[in-house]
């Protein structure tokens, strides 16, 4: 039987058998949809009054912890939908965040403009952390040469390391988180590295494939996470699962209030992320991450399956721009097209090959830290763990 004959798609969402571990029930609905329903019932589908009471308490806790201090929280701002709306909510609730932007060298012009608009209109203080490009380039290339799927790990890990370190230095207890299961929950486990914050995995990949010492990078080891949570009392605070969040309404609001400019795709405020999700993932790993993003929106009833299929009928983004991005990435990475194509053709390697910090310790420290790790960021442990099929 051919791969096409084996292909099967969920009756409800647009995930299919390109996700290796997908299973379907007797109704033809995938286990990712069923998982979403179980988690949503305990979070975003709770009584609205209860959710907003929890939100009010979150705001009160942040204000109380920041009394007498210059800032009462930290907000990581990329210029994307979630962080931009988080900034607006913080302003509306009278919070005093220190806004931190992590500049890894891949911002597009729209992202820069959005960030400028937001901090200006909301009168927030902005701290931009510019990473050492030579070191970061070498780390990204290490992941690409390793042929592992999740090349975004260096950015994700360093963002968290920067936020926690800044919170410690400034004596700030809360880091605002833009997580939202309505738009981000559905994601096959083989489409990312579930242990995104594992420092040993990152170190081992770089030790094997890197050429430049990482002397200027903040680390986020298990012991660091434990210290941030238990010694310094730093916590992540997520709002969006307690309040109403319809993505099109959110976009309309931040466009009106913040002069926000929309991107062509989720997380496309980064040129590299656009190229990674729209070119590298489909061509090397047979992964179209739009299927996960759109399936979350289907599960949360923000779009229909028909609308999702219409979007998937088009290329992730225009081929001319893909070629432009490819040339730009190769120039910044200092790779020839032949070198790039050779690595793209190499067999895929699991992140597991490079090892992790001891699993039992990892579980223990994650519980102490109060996080479970889903997709790009960490959710508060108030969410149940991802249910099994």
C-alpha cells in the first residue's frame, strides 16, 4: 500500500498521518482533539465568572508583589499577536512591566515597528537583549547540522534564560506568559522537541557540531530553574486561559489600540522562523506546522475545518519570498547553497540521541518550578498534563 493510500486525516481537525503518533477513535477523530477537549473543560471552558475571578486575583498578586518597586512584572515582547496583546492587557490592568525584547538577529521590519509602537503608546520601558551574533549563529548552525527537527530550541531556551535572569537581577517576582491553549495546544510530539529547555541536550548538540565557545549565553539548567523558583520566588503568570480570547478580535483590538501590523503567518515576526516553518520543516521533515495551529483554532471553534483546508491549499508563504529568505539565511549563516542542500538531504536525527538531564530529576524540578512544557513556552501547572490517548 502506498503512502497516499495510508494517508488519513482527522474528521474534526486537519491533522493527519504525517504526525507519526496520531491515533483515531471509532468516529475518526484524532487523540489530539480529544486531549484538547479534556484540558479545555478544566480551563477555558470553565465558568466565565470563575475564570475572571482567577484573573483578577492574578492581577492583584502581581501588584502586591511589586509594591514599592519600579516594576511589578516582566513581559517578553516579540511583536507577535500574543505578546502584543499581553502588553495591552498589562496596561489596561494598571501593571508596570519591564518589557524585554530578545534580539537574536532575525527580526523583520514589521516586528521592529510593532515593538516601537507598543512601548511608545503604552509608555513602557524597553530593555533589548542583543545576543552575541557569532555565538548564536554557531549554535543555530549546530542544530541545523545535527539534522534535528527543532532548530528553534536555541532561541526558546535563551529567551527564558534571559527573562529569568533579568527578573532575578531586578527583584521581580512575576514573568508574564502569553500562552493560550485555544491557539497553541494542538501539536504532535514529533513536531518539536518537548524538552525545549533541557540545557544538556543543547550543550551536547553544540559540543558535537559547534565551533565557537558560548561565553556570553545565560544558562537555564535544572538547578538554575530550581533556584529561580524556590530561592528567588520567580513565577510565570499566564492570563489568556482565564479571559476571553478570540484571535481575530484580539488582532482587531491591537491594530486599533497599538497600530499593530499583521504578519503573513503565526510567529512570522522572525525571518528565520518564517523560513524554518515555511521551508525547512516541510522540505526536510515533512511537517506543515500550520496544520497544528489551524487544528487548535478548529478545536476552540474559532475557524471551521473548511476554512483551514482552504488555507492549507496554498503554499506556507509565497515561493518568491521563500527564495529571498533562503538567500538571506544562507548569507547570514555563511553557508553555500550546496552546503545547505547537502544538510537538507541528510537523514533526520532524533533529539533523544543527544541525551537529556536525568529524567527523574527533570520531573521533580519541573514540579517544583510549577511548569509543564508544551510547544514553544511553559504553561502554569494549573493545567493538567497532556492526557494520553
